[in-house]
């Protein structure tokens, strides 16, 4: 069996990333946590975050056990899947949860330390918060790549699966990661936004007290929510994005180079590209530093310096990697560069539409002068307009990556190029996720500073970091959404490949398929297998009538386009319901606890934490169920053609809707912060109250529904791949 020594770069780079994550964690823990009050607040947030995750993981574990039993049925009873599918699925979910948990532990330990460092200087606070974010970034990419490396070694070298079966089985690993990420994003998003909306509407608007004021009963739940939603949820989310892009590209590589001496090289190429990206990200992290008098634009430039430096290193290294692995296909270098370019374009576009340094967000702030209605209308318009550049960039990236790799003369190579472009876009995830995850740390640091009653200068510094964090968080979501579009497109081809694999397994088990026999001209197993091994994607499209004249495809497209709206509706409704309970509870405490608003009594933080926890646990199950069941029932009712339509519809509407919600929410948030800096009347003014209303509308869009959609798109694709054998067996017999 062939072996290429460049493959060892993947586990080596993964271990290196985890080592640096540990080093950064030790550095953070050496920083003082501040006063006793600061330590007490940080401990309360840590306890609340751990308690929530314990309850979430209990619910998720039940869901995973049931799904695993279904996969065991497919594997051992119907024999339409590899016997390793259920095990790969479970490990994908476990490591997705672990990456989020470890990132959250780093964040909860860093928030008070960031606030304490802000007492010294802005640069000191940036260093602590960014290193905490870097821990998340490096843990996600390190765990993701080492898990893939281990599973590839087990399935291909120890079990002896061929490359096609190995890579398709690995997609069930991706399904586990996606399912866990969906629970983490939706549950964490409902938790954090219920607390945030409740705290803001009653605290800021009705009571007129500052954000993160210790008199607000929802303030601890709000800070806990930042960690379980924006850190643990985001870590699980980007873990599945990262592994999904690598796995889908590997599956396409196995098909594109089937029976070629370069087949193994094509499969490990995305892993090696991810490995060099990991090393480049570590180097880029050390480039991030800022002056004490830095403006938000200076801070953003400091973070961008690290991202651009890492991107440049990846471009150079990838050229030599492709030359070593696939020397006759240097067009793939163009695909990788295209993916990086598209990622940077999406990042800059997101920065423009969500940063208070630019006109769109300032326009929303100016509209607050005439009240909440115009604030909301302007935010909606900015969010809608912001979809144009990312969509055009992804469209450009798809065409260029497809053409560079093979074009229409070799469409399977072209699709492989699109998958490689997604890997290129996420190759800098180690540092782009660091810039994203640092935002919630800065936000919690500001809350700690406010509750601990630190000097105004400290809060000013943490606010500067927090405002920047809103932009970098939106940029991180843009990366995830953009990569989801490219990865989901690659998964469409991977779905057809699993249809092929499922049919091959069934024929080997003695099944016969009349429709295929008519195409082949023979019902003998040898003839069927020969055709299945050598048929192109176009052959399968014709076999299953995947074309726009087939009403099953059209119905599938409509169902797929509906799913992101249905899913988002469930998530936003859950936030609204939980936020209503939170508002009533905060009002009750202000009304019934004597001396609370005067600061003479302590609020009941625990009840607010319980409301967010309870509602998040109840509400996260139905959206996850809908994502899993939609492709299964569509496949059983409408067959392969219906599933293809479903995935195309979900990809097109989900991609655009996710960008709209993420950018509109980010712009509303920073418009509010722009007013709080003293513009248009500053804190407590009527424009500020209008800005808070806009922010509360945008919160569930940008932190609950929006970032969950990129997971929804890929989870539906992964589920479709895993149950492909069941669907073809049901419809072709």
C-alpha cells in the first residue's frame, strides 16, 4: 500500500498547534486576575458556563446515542454503510464538543485577566485577549487535523479500505462534528441572546443603568452567554467547518484521481495544505501588537497584519506542496490562492459593513435620531446590501477554482479544485479564529471592569477592544459562511460519489438493480460493478434524472430554500420567548427587591441563569431534528434527484440569508457602540435607546440564527451522504 511521507506533516503540525495552545494558556494563567471582586465575578461566570455545558452535553448525548443506533442499523443490518460509520460519527461529535469546551475554559480564565491588564495599557489587554482567542484557534485546527489523520491512518492503512471508501466513511466523522456544532450554536445562541436582550431592554432602556451594571439581575447570565454561545458554540462551529472542507476535498480527490498513481497524493493534499496553514497561523499570531494610543482602525490593522502575514506564507508554501504532490496539476495552486482571496474579500467586505469606522454603520447610528423604526429599517437595508460583495466573490471563486483545476473538460477535477479553494480559505483558521474568539473575551473583560467598578479609563480600553471584537466576530462568521458555500458545493459531488459507493456495496452483497441493468445492458454483478466504478458524475445525473425538467428536483429546491428560513424562525422565536421571560424576571426583581436600583441590595443572578439554561435546552432540539430529518425524508420520498434539489436550494438561500443576518446584526451592534462613544447624544439619550433596540433585534440574527445556517447547510449535506445508500436501495429496487 502506497505511503507519502508528506502526510506526516498533518499530525506533526496538529501536535505543534496544540503545544502552542498550551504555552499560550500557561502564559495567560501567569497574569494576575485582579481584585477579589474581579475574581469573584470571573468565578461566577466560569461556574455558570460549566453548568450550562454539562446540561447541554447531557441532552446532546441522548441525541447522539439514538443517531448512532440508526447508523449501526444502516451498517450492520442493511449493509449500505461502512461498519466504522457510527464510530467515526461519535468521535466527530466528541472532538467538536471538546474543542468548544477547551476554548471556553481559556476564555473564562482570560476575561478578568484582560480587564486587569487594561488597568496597565491597551496593548497589554489586547495581548491577553488575543492569546486567549489564539488558544481557541489552535485547539480547533489542532484537534481537527489530528483526528482526521488518525482516522485516515486507521481506515486506509490498518483496516485496508480503498481511498474512496476511506474518504466517504470519514464524512460521517464530519456529520458528527456538524451535529454537535449545530446544538452548540443554537443552544448557546439562544442562551446568550435571551440574557443579552433581557438585560439590555430592561437595564439600559427602562432603568437607564449602564451595560454590565452589577445591579442588573441578568448581567451574569449575559456574561455566561458570551462564553457558551460565542466561544464554545463558535469553536464547535468552526471545527466542523474546518474538518468538513478537508474531508469533502479528500473525498473528491479520491474520485478525481481514481486508479491514478496520484490518488493518494490527491487525498492527502488538503491535509498537508491545512498543516502548512497551521504553521503559518502560529507565526502570524506573533505579528499582532498595537500601540497604547491605538484607534479602532489601528487595532484592526494590528490583527490584519497577522492574518495577511499568515496568508502570504501559505501562498508560498502551498506552491511547493502542490508541486511535490501533484506536479501535473499546478492549476490547483490557483484554486488555493482563489480560496484565500475570496476569504480576504469577504473579510474586508464584512469589515466595511459592520465597523463603526465606515459609513454603513455610521448611517445606522444617524438614523437613530428619528427613533427605533428608522434604526431597524436602516440596519435591514445595510444587511441586505452587504450580501452583494460576498456572493459575487464566492461566485468568482467557484468559477476560477473550477477552471484552474480542470474546467469543463475535466469536471470532477474542477469540483476538486472548488473543494481545495475551501481548504485554502480556511487554511488561516488558526489566526482568523483567534481574531474572532478574542471578541467575547474583550466583551467579558468590559463586563468585569464595570461590575468591579474599575476606573473609567479601564472601561474605555475594554470598550475599544469590544467594538473591534464585533467586527472581527462578523468577519469570522463571514469566513465560515463563505467556506460553507464552497464546501457544500463540493459535498454535492461527494453525495454522488457516496451514491456510487452505496450501490457498489449493495451489488457486492448480492443486490440487483433493474434500472442500472438496463443502462449497462446486463444484470450480471461483474458488468454492474464495472459500470459503477467507471461511470462519471454526468452518468449518475442522467441515471437519476437530476435536471431542471424533473419536478422532483424543483420540489427539492423549494424545500431546500425554505429550510434556512424555517430553521431561523425556530431559533429566533426561541430567543424571543426566552428573552420575554428574562425581561419579566428582571422587571420583577427591580420591582420587588427593595434597594436594588440604589445599589443597596444584591440581585438574584441564579434565577436569570436558570431561565436562559432551561429555555436553551428545550428550544435547541427541534431545529437540530429538522436539519437531520429533512434530507432523510426528502430522499425517501423524492429520491436522489429530490435530495440534489434540496441541497442546492438550502445552499443558495442559506448562504445569502446567513450573510444578511450576520452583517445586519454586527452593524446594529457597532452603531449602538458608536453612539455610546458620545455621538448623537451618547449614553442615555433617545438615539442611544433607539440604538439599543436595533442591537437587540440584531443580536439573535448575528449570534443565533445567522452563524447556525452555515452548519445547517453542511449538516444536511453530510446527512445526505451518510444515508445515500439507504435512499438508492429504497428507490432502485
